[in-house]
C-alpha cells in the first residue's frame, strides 16, 4: 500500500471505507447490484444535478474521456454543428474527439489563461446560425481556472442551442443546478470530486434529448442511448461487463458526500484547502499562474522557481518521500507545476504539505 496523498485532479486519495467497498465481489446480473446499487447511483446523481425530474443519468465504462466521447458521438447528428470553447488541454481534447468522429465543429481557440469573452461567443452564434450545440469545460485543470458556466448557459438558451458541459473535475465539488444554468448535458467521472476510484464516467442529460438520439452513435460500446435504454428497461443492467468493484466504491463515496453535508460542505472544505495552500505557497515564495479571482477550489498552478538548481523531478521525489504526490504543469507557454486539493484531503494535510515543501529547500537556492 502506498503511504502518500494524491494532490492531483484525479485519481485522488479516497477514504478507507471507499477502499473497503471494493473487497466484495458482485454479480452483474444480480438485483442486489443492479437495482440496489446502480439504480440508486443514477437517482442520486440526477438529484445532485437538478431539483427537477427533467434529467436522467447514464453510467459508462472507461475513463472520463470515454464518457465525453460517448456523449459527443451519441447526441450530435451528422447534420448538426458544434461550437467548442477551447482554453486548455481538455477543451482541446473535445476538439480532438470531434475531429475523430467527423463532427462538424467550429473551435474558438483562446489562451490557456483567458476566460471566454461572451461577446465573441455571441458573434460566433450570430455568424453561424447552423450551430446546434455548444461544448465547454467547466474547470480547466490545465490551469485550475473556472469557465463562466452561467453566462454560457444563458447564451445557449437565448440562441436555442444544446449546452454540453464537461464538468469532469468540478461536479460534486461545486454546486451546479443544470436546470437553472441551462445545462442540457453534463459529463463527469467517478474519480473526481465525488471521491470514488477510476473505472467509469457518467452523463447526466435531459430526457427529451436522449430519448431522440437512437441511431446517432458512432460507436458500439460508447452508444449512450443504447446504454441508457438498457439501464432503463433492465433495472440498471449494463450492456457490457460493468466495473462492479468501482461502482460499489462509488456508491460508498456518494454516501460519504451526503454524510459530509452535501456538495456545499465539500466545496467549503476544498475552498479552505485551496486558500490555505495559496497563502502558504506565497509565504514560501511561490507565485500562482492565475490571478486570485480566476482560481477554482480544485487545483492550482504555480510558477516553477527560477533557481538554476530547481528540477521538478527532484522536487517531486522529495515531496513523495514525505508523503505527497503533486502534478507536473500542463500549460504550453509557462514553466509550472500543479497542486490539487480535492479528494480525502483536509486543511491539516495542506499544512503538512507546506511544511514538506519548506523542508525541500533546494529550490530556494540561487
């Protein structure tokens, strides 16, 4: 067993109870698994996403990216056109998926530290009236920046577009009401803010949308409509072998989210973690990539020290030896590293991390 905390945007450190939940084997055909666990998960996810009954949830085997690909490939017809907001690695990935699937798309490319300008987005919608869908990442973990979901949702509603939100690293850690924010499709993963383990993602979608998308899918195994139909008609049955242990761990993680006080309480913990991290890192001489007002409570990018003795691999190893795993940078034009504070991480863990960084003082030497 490793003895370090994962200060990453997922996979992340999980509770002992979540780990213990994976120690029992489950049969994919058994009602104890399908009805009591899978259907309960689907109901809990839709309740977290909206206070209306207009939505349904579909669980999909694989990585979070697989669920993004499933949603794009199953909900967007060949005659549709997608507007993609790209200001980071995961917006870029949406564009890559669209290219692979031959989806007709326009990509609004922005700098990785730049928020979308709503006037520019509206110009695209006015210039291309045949746009049918808008896709955007909520929390771009490239930098840790939160994109303006409420403003984008309002534009989507104004122009009658379907709004697809990649909420991979934010759902469960930041309150989102899909109905109020005019989000039609939301995609996330088991191993993010709900604090489960990797193995499946999920798509929460308006019922009126998924009911009409039969036959659109460009993939057999990623056919979102077929997966939803099977789960609806067979009490939570998956079309193909489900990740039973991971699903059981996720159910336990959902219970723990409720015990913590729900998404608002978890957001407050993450926010406290992030604020203490930034304050402590500033004291130690580190600067953040983003301005304070652009920070999310999920992950923070820091500029690498300018010392010629600094080496990320050595820094990483020194922290790992002390019980912490951080993340390399992903920004194309800046030398950075990233520290996440989601998962089973508490303020005292951040204090211990800051002490560990201070002990690794080679990066302070000129």
